[in-house]
C-alpha cells in the first residue's frame, strides 16, 4: 500500500500549500465532515474554508491504519496540524482523529470522503 501512503503524504503536504493543492487530490463529488460543529462541505467549499479560515503551516500524521476494500481504501490516523487563525499569534496546535476514504482512479488515489473528529490539544 505504498501508493496509499504516498497519497496520505501528499494530502498532508497539500494542507500547507493551498486550495488548489487540496482540491487536486479530491474527487469532484467529495464530501468533508469537519470542524467542532460537524460542518459538511463539498470539495471547493472545504478547500476554501481550510485555507482561508484555518491555514495550516504544518500537518503530520501518526498511527496510520489502512484498510483495503477493492478499489476503495479507508485510512485512519491521528493528524496534528499547526494552524494560523491570526497572523499576530503563533500557530495553534490541533490534533484530530481522521478517517479518509480514497478511491483508485486512472490518475491515482483521490479522496472521496473525509471525517475529522473532535479537536483536542496534541499529546
């Protein structure tokens, strides 16, 4: 599952690069359930929110688990992000339990669904 691990690494890198980098890894009809209130967004809305409201300067994952179901792969991990909410303050560390559903396409693995659980401080 090296290709899925590479897709996961590309996702974490995309979070620090911007909206286009994020949407390029998502299927057109992707959905993301995120935020403390359980916000559900499509691809463009999620990418815009992620980049403009909670700009990531660091994103990393640990305890990655991969489950294969044919051309669908489900990954789970603890994801730590350092987010800039205010340019006058240092980045705020956040950790979330994350599940991603990847679909194999001709272009490689693309994100179909994302669920980010309750936020908590790292550690």
